[in-house]
C-alpha cells in the first residue's frame, strides 16, 4: 500500500487523536475513514449534480413540468398511504 504524507497543524492533530479515541479507533483508521467518507460524499454530489443537469436539459427541451403545489400534494397523500392520481405534466410557460 502506498504512503501519503500530509502536514497538519498541531491543534488539528490533537483533535483527530481525541476524536479517534472517542470512536475507539486509531488515529490512522479515523483519518482513513474520514477521507473515505469525504470521497464518497464528493462522488454522491457529482452524481446528484449530473442528474440535476440532465433533468434541467430535459425540462428545457420538452417544456414539461409539474407545479410544486401539485407534486407536493401528491407526495403528501402517498406518504399518508392515500391513493392519489399523479399530477399531469404541463407545458412550461415562458
């Protein structure tokens, strides 16, 4: 396994050691976990942004959308176990 060296301030090093101890982990394991979580979150953010971009392009291309008021009412009904008709898309007015 390759090694990467980082330089951190003494205060942060102490905070990491204390947090690792509270978590019952070594500082090394704690840092690896934090790095993995940060990388996972960055990947999720990228996927989310790509999905949003695709949906925005589709909206601009076909102009079909559902009003938030209608979508929310449908979601709330579904969350309460009620049967509800899906809102119908409408053309975006410009």
